């Protein structure tokens, strides 16, 4: 499972890749968070693949960039309700909406997102409900 702010767990090991049939393909959609395959490294649309142990790896960072209009419309549709809530209620929306609250990374100079803190090796403080 991808946890916002943290590196993706390595779910596909070298041994697993070696056991795959030649010509098999891995599409690592977690590449923007470091990838879930031990061999993952970011690639680009002009050279989207590389081969390790005869297995093709497709690890294009920012995959939605290949379809910018479609991805923009999808992202706008998914985020508009949150933006409207924030516009109407300000930071108080983060206190009343758990999804918005989980999106707060820093508040009043303190790092308050555990995943971000752990991925950076920094201390964090839990966001207290009454502080927003």
C-alpha cells in the first residue's frame, strides 16, 4: 500500500524478477514514490523501458503527463470538492474532514505528517484537533 509522503515498499524482489519468463513486463506505477520493484529507476517517455534479467521494466515518472488534458480533468474533478470546502471554511475544514486533515504536512512551523517525517528522518508532532 502506498502511504502518502513515504517511499513505496519494495514488493518485487530480485529473486521474483529472475523467476519471471523472458519478455515479461513490469509497469511500476509507484515510481514517483521510489517504485515497488527493487530494480525501479525513473524513465522518461522518450526511453520508457529498460531490461533487467530479460524482464522489461516500464517506470515512467509522472505517467499522467502523457495524457495532460485527460489527467488534468480527472484531477480537477477529484480535488474540486476539497478545494471548495477549503475555500469556504479555511483551515477549519481540515479539522472537520479527516481526508483534508491527513493532507496537512506542516502547521505553525511544525512537521505534522508522520509519513513525511519518517521518510526524511525527522521528528514530527501530531496535529491536535483544536489547533486549526
